[in-house]
C-alpha cells in the first residue's frame, strides 16, 4: 500500500473510533438518565443489574 492509501485508511479508522466513542457516551448518558428516572420513581430502591 502506498502512503496515500494508508493515510486514507487511518482517517477512516479514526472516524470509526470517534463514532464508537460517541455511541458509548450516548449510552452512558441514557443509562444515567434511566437511573435518575428510576430513583425518582422508586426512592431508596436499587435497580437490578
């Protein structure tokens, strides 16, 4: 592979990693929101994992 193709592949992989990180962060925020709703609805009760 020439350098141009390697750089293009690297750019593509960097975009994929950024998308995965964004998805992970969205899931984490959603989980925190879900926990907040649960805790408001059922104070003092732990949510089963």
